């Protein structure tokens, strides 16, 4: 059997659709950033990212068209208003690309995991390799510029130990233990994600001209700020450092380089993607206060996502993904 002649499954079509829409959204932001970046090293990495996605975008479109599905609209040059003033500093742009690369790596791995057809598997494998290359480049440059925020350091113990008391899970009552290394992985990562979401919400709220969009962005900023404070409190209680904020990396520009559709989609994407990371944090949490914090955070994200959905639908900005056939409606039309 020629594997490349197999029809793509719903999961494979879905992964291609999501990668196309999300990729075009980030690509528009990247294209704006490369136009304002002055640092040649940072600009070079952005140019690489843009060229890499253009190649991936064309291949994704080909896969979708060959299956007879319409290529998503996604985001285009109509969502980018060229020649607008600087909204972000160079170093924020580099941090943004690093965080979006992490999202891309997760997306490529997920897409590879649901792919069966050989050509699709090799395509997502190459996308994953591109993402790993970008991951190394952004970290190396952030380290070189002294701007990479490393996680807290631990000191080694003499020998392995077993949990010896029920107090290990105490967080509200009993003898509260210090955070474990697996718990810190997720707390630190979720903090950085919330800081990015808050910073972009602040920047986007400055430039949107729509009251309902600005109101949503203000709510998104407050939600991200609540999550930052909650996770920071847990870290600081154990005398551990927290990542620095990036609000000062946003200029005072009020001239928007982006469509409100792109602004809304990108903000919603960050909160929806964060649910996967909060879920991973919840799964690794073994302290009751940490479990409660993750549960509260997940609920907050669900609430902000509902507001996002309403604004997107009201403005006809939410593109519909491929749906399973409605057998009842098909039968009625016969």
C-alpha cells in the first residue's frame, strides 16, 4: 500500500488547519517586529523564522487542497498595517519569538503524534526540527544579551529519599513542605506565559480603536495579573525568585499595526494554549494550595475565553474549522 495515497483523517486535517491559522497569526506579528527591530542579530533570527514559516505554509496549503478542503483564510497582509511606530523593544521581540517557538514545538509534536500518512509524518518532523533550531537560536541570543530568565537553582542532597509523611501534600494545614523541582518547572513556565499574556494585553489595549476589544483586553490583563500574583506568592513564600515583568518593554505608541481581528485572536490563543500548561501543572502538583491555585487559574481562563468567543463571533472574526458531517441534516435533505 502506498501510504501517501491514504486519505487524511479528521485528526490530520485538524492539525493542518490549526497549524495554518495559528502560524499565520504569529507570522503577521513577526513581520511587524522584523520591520522595527534595530539589532541585526535579532533581526536575522526573525528573518529566518519568516522564511521558515513561508515554506511550511505553502506545504500545509498543498496538503489541504489535495484533500479537497478549502485552505483557511487565517491572517494575511490585510491584518498588518505597515509603517507604524515601534510598539515593542527589540529584547521583548526576541522574548516573544522564544515563547512562540515553545508553542510551535508543542503544536508540531502534537501534530506528529496524530499523523499516520508518511509524507505528513515527515513534514511535521521537519517542522519540529525547524522549531528546535529556532529554540536554540533564541536561547543562545537571550543568554548572550543577558536577558534569558533562568529558573531557580537547587542545591544537591547527599542521597535519594522517599516521602515519609502525609504532610508532603499539605498546603493549607499541617507542616507545609518546600516546593519540589517538578512543581517549580510548571510554576515558572506558567508565570512566564502569564507575563507574556499580560504584556501583550497592555500593548494591544493601547492600539485598538474598538471599545469592546479594549474592554476584553483590560479583562485579559487583569486575569493574567491575578495569575501572576498567585503563582509569584507561592514562589516567594519559599524564597524563590520570580521572572521579571515585561511591561516596560512596551512603548507608548497608540498607532495600531494590527487588525482588531488579529489582536483578539492572538490574545485568545494565548489563554487557550495556557490551559494545556495549567493542566500539566495541576497534574504535577502535590501540595493542596498549589492544586487549588491551578484549579482557580483554569476556571479564570475558561471565563476569559468565553468573553473572547462572544466578541469574536459578534464581529464575524472566528473562522470555523472543518466539522464532522451532520448525518441527521443530510438525511433530512434527501
